C-alpha cells in the first residue's frame, strides 16, 4: 500500500504554488495525498513568516503534534517555507523539536531523498534523484483545478525593505527562464486553463536569462522591460482568457508596464503595495519612492484604464510612525480611492534591518486603533465603489458551487454570488448585478447564459 502525505499551507499565493509543487513531486514518488492527518505518513507544513501571528500559529500547532507522534512514532513531520528559510541561527528550529525535516523552500527538490533517508519503505531510493530539476520552480505543479493556475515566474527578492523577511527567507531574486515559463503556460492553455496568476515577490522586475526566446513581433522593449513583454506573449495564447499578477513594486510601474495592463486578457484589477502614505515612514521602510510618486503612478494607471480596480498593502504602527505620519496614510487611501487594502499592524521580525535599527515604539493599543481607522475607511470606500456595479453586467469566472449558489471573481476581482448550477464551475459567465454590499456583489445569470446552461444541463442529464 502506498504511503500518504498531507500538506498544510500558510501564507501567500506563492506558498500555495510551492505546495502544489511539493504535492506534484511526492505523487511522482508514488505517495498519495490525504486530508486526514492521522492517516498521513508524512505531515508537511509550508510556513509563512511575514507576520509574527503567522509564526505563532505554527508554534501553536506544534504543541498538538505530540499526540500524532504517539499515534504513529514513524510519522514524519516536515516544515518548510519562510520560517525554515530565515532561521539562520537555529532559534526557530530549536522551538520545534517534534519536526523531523526542516528545510528552506529552495530545497523542496531534495524532499524525496530526505523522506527516503528516514523511511525507505515510503520512497524507493532510486526515485529520489533531483538532478532533472535545475531549480524547484522547474517542478510542474499539481494545480488545484484545471481552469485556474498560479504561474511562478521568479522567487526571492532584492529590495530589502527594512521590515521584510523575504530576502532572508527566500534569498535574492531568481527569475525562471522565459522558455520554461512559456512552456508551462502553453501546457496549461492546452489543458483548459482560463486564468493565469503570475507570481513573484517583485513580479514586475522579471528579467529572464534567455530573452532571445521573445517573439520578434513583440512590441515591448524586452531588453528593458521583460515583464511587459512577457504579458504580451501570454496574451497571445489561445484559450487563456484572464491574466493577472502579484505583487508588483511601484518603482517598476513604468510606462510600458502600464501600457501592457491595457491588453485585452489582463484583468481590470491591479494590486500595488503602498505600505505607507508618509515619506518619512517610506524612507525608514527602505521603500525607494515618495507618496507623490506613488500617487502619480495611480493617476497614470487610471488615465490608461479609467475603470480599473486597485488594491494595496498598508502597514500601520511602523517604528517611528507619528499621528501625522498615520494621517498621511489615511489621506493616501482616500486620494487613491483603493478598492481594497490588506492591512497589517507592524510586528518586529528578527533578522530584519528594522529589528536592528529601530525601536518598536508604537504601542499595541495605538496600532490596533490605527488599524481600525483604516479598516473603517476601507469599508466605507468599498461600499460606495461597489454601488456603481448595481444594474451593470460583469464577467465572472465561476470557481465554486454550494447549495444552489455559484460564486467567483469578476475581472475587477469583486466577489460575485448568483444562483446557478454545478456545471457553471470552471466557466466564465455574464452576471447582471442586482445588489451590492461591502464585500459581495449579488446577481443573476444573464438570459443568454441561462438558456445555454439550461440546454447543457439537460444534455448532460440525458446522456
């Protein structure tokens, strides 16, 4: 009977994509995935270190692992991701004594060999060679579904924002070869994928080593802006309907990248992290732009795409943030009129420049108060902006069905719910919006879609 494994993933889309690669690799070694941790021979935690709360969750789970170990002393517990990647002094490893395998993301290719070393009954040693993979991103993922896929184009970061652990956890930016990226994208398109999400810690700084593989007819100067050129290449793929990416850096949102946003298959949404609206705080964060520059980029983007939805990241309570600094962040939010923001209260991350250079001098009470204020601004703003969609029709990629209701994201990354069929999942539907609240648009399928879907459902049930 084949061995089994269970993967628990914390953190961002990149971590989810990494877990898809782990699953693909272990399935190649004849292990089978399971959702039951008690049935697993190998229990894998893919971790996040962006916030202290993310690490605290892992420490909390670790306390419950003793029972699993007692139930099966041979069970392997593995931990990878950013916690392992940034543990350069061994302090994190020492706090996790029940973990058998502890390795950074880039060592995923060696996981079969590591498992075989502890449990040769699970993986044949002859199946553990990693030589065919030049880098872990070369592993073709086991995608969560057939119609959506994460497409990682780089890993790591060179920016060294003072609050951020990513360069320490994932290393310097390493870009995947263009030929490899395009081959994965073509395979996805042939297999029915409708939506690609490009991933990279500084995704719009993509600089592949093999630029000679760009098409001669590519209109962008790929020697200067390979990211815009890549988006053009992907827009030419038959079958792919929607393309978006995360997370770009404002510093590299040049005119070519903004022009590339207007291509037909790119969704009508951009996530552009601001982090703060204060030049004083941006400088302390080592974010190499000013609020004036950031606002000018938002204006330039909206000039090219007047209806685009824009999201951002904001950190409140960073070291040295005064009330005036915070007020400027609130002003930036209102000025840029964001559709959504991912808000965080600053937490010191060991090993970062901020932990060495600055005192964490904003109280927990003030951090929470400031977070609440920005959250309130966001809720008011998104409710107002969502009202505009009432009475309009939006295009929705349906990704779930439950109890008669379908849901999915519009091209503006608005969550839409409507009454439909299970057969709608994995299709793009035009939805007439009847009602809009803060986080959800409620609608009904347009008549032409309803008739075609009804015919398809009858044909399916009679076959």
